[in-house]
């Protein structure tokens, strides 16, 4: 299979999985937030999940990404070493997860008191099984990515997403409340991990020839995990610390409003997730094979696609934020509107990072990205502490936007030092899509007074998308047939 065919197949599979994940997440969010849980309960649940997500970095460090990197390298140069990488990475991962997960479960009452929310204690008691499950799923997804078999990564994520809805909603309906919802997440991790482990062993692991392990393999694996740990830790801190601080400095209801806004922004990044997850190992593979020009063209084209999609997304989110929150989640969550509008620019920055940051790891620039991410994470923490008491959840959104945008610029700069990039076509696309987005915004703004429910809201969004499509296709910014072929 050629490089282009493999990328197209990977993008299709990952995009399909992300669509399933988005649909499942949307169903879960709406069912829990609108029908089953109060804003306080919903906020409490995501307060606990943010704590898990923050401490989970200690349960995995950078081992999944480091193992994926060496799997990619050895698949080309020394296939017999691949099983050693997979096995060593798995044992270290499980050991770390057991230690950290046990500490969270045992210390749950103390941690809940420290965070100023005693109601967190029974949720944090699930820390051991949550961290083990998430670590296992994350490791398998990364290993399949390193093997350039992202279709299986997509399958694992799809199974986990669907199972999460089934078990989380089911346990809440059975009367287990917020604890049942988090237990549903744990069961979904277990189901997806079992599937991934079976496929990895049957389809790949057992077919490698047995050879002696290179004497420095484990050392290299762990050494490369250090900058990845810093990067991932900073990333987790950057994504979770604002939610935790909102919970500590404000209240669970504020966490609920803020979480809704961030979840909508995350949903918007589905296409960029698929593209970035697929091209990252391909970019590293081409550079390793002395095809830097080809790697550069791959990245440039991906960046053009991201700008064509996400510049109009910024305009659209700002305009429809209020009716979207009101008619999808209910008037109880209107406190999320301004946050969502502020995070619209974060959506664009996150999309650029999705196609850039993982590629830096595969290009061997993990250390530089780690430094940039760590600085951004610390700045985000400080700004949250300063702005939340003054502006509330809007201050948290502003802090996230400022620091993440700076990190995005840093990532793009780093990749320009690694690849011979030319931004002429990218700049032309940016200018064109900005003009199209303004025209789309005028059309949507004119129709907003007629929105009085979900049907009319989605009709207005559809009109906006039609204006965008006509503009980018008519202006020669997008080859519609080629774009359709990537996802069909």
C-alpha cells in the first residue's frame, strides 16, 4: 500500500471513529446534563474526571508515546525488537498505574478535603480502576499508531465511546448516580482494552521473529519518555487545571458550565484529531527516509485543510453559541455561552496543534515541545489563579486561550526548523477563507432572529455551511471531490 493510500485509509478510519466518538459524547453529555443530572452533579462528575486526568500522567508518564515512537523506528530497521518494546512498555506502564491508582483510591477522603469538596471522596475512590483502564486503552491506541495501523486505534476508541454511553447512562438509570456514571467510564475502558490486547497479540505480536533484545533498548525507551512525560504532563495540566481551579475557587455548578463549553469546543476538533493522528507518524517516517520535502508538503496540505475548516468555525461558534447552549443543553446552562465564544479561537489553535505537536515527537523534537508546553502550562495555571477570582469562568477561558495560542505558535516555529516549509499557499488559503467566513457570518447573523428551536437552529447552521462550501469551492480553495474521497 502506497503512502498516500495508507494516509487516506487512516484518515477515513480515524475520522469515522472520531465521528462515532463525537456522537457518543454528544449523546452522553445531553442525556446526563439535560435529563439525568443537575448542573451541580454534572460539574462534580467532571471535577472528579479532571482530577483523574491530571494524576493519571504519573501512572503512564510518557511511556505510551515513547513506545510508539520506537515501534515505528524498529518496524523499519529491526522488526525483531518490536515485541521487546511492546512488552517492556506494558510492564512499566502497569506498575506505575497500580502505584498511582492505589494512592488515589486510598487517599480519596484526604484529597477531597484538600480540594474543598468532600462530595468528591466516593468518586475518587474509583481512582485505581479508572487509571488502570485509561492507561491500558491509551497504550494500545499509541502502539497501533506506532505500527501505522491507526484503523485499529480507531476501532478501540469507537468501542470505548459507545460502551461509555451504554454503561454510564445505564448505571445512572439504575440509581447509582454520579458514581455509576464514572463506573460506566471504567467498564468502557476495560471492554476496549480487552479488544485491543487480543487484536495486538493475534494479528501482530506473535508474528514477529524472536531475537535477543538490544542491551540499551529499555534505557532508550525510558529516556525518551522523559520529555514526553513533561509534554503530556503539561498538556494534561493545561487542559485540566482550569476545571480543577474553577471547582476549587468557585463551585460545582460553575464547573458544569465551563465543562459544557470545553466539551463543545473539543467536539469541533474531530476532523483535526483524525488528520493529525494519521499524518504524524507519516511525517516522521518520510523525514527518517530522507524525504524531508515530501514530509513538508504533507504538513503544509494538512495546515491548509485545517484553516479552511476552522477559520469559519470560529465565526460560526461566536454567532450561534447562545441558541446552541439553550436549545441543546437547556436554559440552566446559559452560563456557558460567553465561555464558549471565548473558546472559539482556542478551537482554531487546538486544530493547528493537533496536526503539529505529535509530528514533532516523531521528528525527534519531543524535548523542545516539552519545554514549550511546560512553560505554557505553568503560565496557564498562574493566569487561572489571577483571572478566575476576578472574571469567574470567563477568566479561566481567557487564560486558556492566551497560553494555548502562544504554545501553538511555538509548535509551528519548531516544525519550521525541522522541515523545509513554504507558507505561500497556506497564506493564500488563509486570506481566501477569511473572506468566505465573513460572508458566511453575515448570512448566519441575518437569520439568527428566526431561531426558536433545534430545527431552526440546525437550519441556520446548514445555511452557513452551504455558504462556506460554495465560497471555498467556487474560489478554488478546496477540491470538493478530493475532500469527499478522504472521508467516504
